[in-house]
């Protein structure tokens, strides 16, 4: 499903127990210098990740100063964040002129310890090629480095390299818990484009082979994925970014199932197997 960009007034775009993606939570909070935002999400672990700007974060008395170092957009610097345990009270204050902050969540009951993720902690993966039209860079915020410190939540940022091309290809899905072939992970995206008038398309292909759905995505679009194969593409001449939230049902590690008709292309895309292995 596609949510076109709108002013969500700092209220959840994907709230708890969403009928489509009950394992996900997503909010975008916009603040000016000195403004604060406080939240708690019972039953969901979350991450505070500034898209732009900088915030001081407090989680039940644990203080993390100056999280976020990006300026005008998500291409302007490296991501940072703070892990917030399930049900914990978090408060953050804008310490830059303004800030746009993503709050990403996954359903999880156990209470762990908060921690910060700085630019030096980001796990970078680059794969694909210009020839295969799949050249991508992934910045894992909550990835393999923190596997033992997080319950079910995976958070990353995906960038096109160059302009135009495909992502999430070959088509894959993760909507059924049938390990070891596939895990159930609900997924939520928020897209950005450079220049901002860029656009792309999110496909959701049905498992039965019938014609699926195609969504026109623009700067600020949010996509929730509950089932189906879901590649996306950006138009030539534009760069695409999407903030990615994955919440697992029975485990944190993601096991993708590739559409059988197209799975052979895994062997043609440089570095894709390393990329697949990093979603743990």
C-alpha cells in the first residue's frame, strides 16, 4: 500500500497493530531548534534516526548527545541513531536549526538496553553494477553489528549509485514463516529523491502469477509491504533513497525468497550474495 507524502503532524504513519504490517511502527517527527518530542510504544522496540538535523536523545535517563550530522538532505552525511527498548520512554530535543526524525519500530516484548549508533558504526554494503542496472549502496544502522543487542528490528538506508535503475531485484518476498526457505518480515519504506522532483515505481507482484500492483512513488512516499514480491525502480536522471524498516515475526535475520522465474539473476549481479547475508 502507498501513502503519498502528507503532513502527519508528528503522528504515526504506521501505528501499532496496523492491519497490513502489524510487526512495524513508523513515525516522522519534524522539530525546530529547542523543540522536544516524547514517546513510548508498548510492545515495540524502536530506533530514533534523524533524516536531517541533530537531536539530543534521552531514554529512561540514558543520554545520547548530538545524534545526527546531516544537513539539507539524506545524501548530506552519514546516518546515526539510538536504539530504544520496547515500551521505554524516549525524549529527543532538536539541537540544530531544524530536524526531521524517523522513528522505526518492530514488535518485540523483551526489554533490552538502549545504545547509540554513530557514523563510524554504520555497516556499509555496496553491490550491483551499472551494466546490470542494479548498482546500490546500503547503510545498515541496526544490522549485523548489533545482532545480539536488538530483538526483531532491522533498520537500514538504501541509496542508488548513479542515476536510474532497479532495487530489490531479483523480485523477492518474505511474507511467510517457513524456515529455512523464508522468514516472515513486515517491511515499511520511506522514499526520497534527488532532485526532489524525481520519481519511481514500486511493484508488488502476486505469488500466483496474476498481474499485481504498481505505485507511483515520489519524494516522501511511504510504502508498506505485507505480502508479494516487491522490486522498485527509479527513473533515469534521478537518485533514489529509501529508509527501510523490517520487523521479524519469529527471528531477526531476514530470509528472502526469490521469485523462481527470475532467481537465476542472483548469479549475474556482483556482490548481491554479500548483501543478502548482511540482513541479520
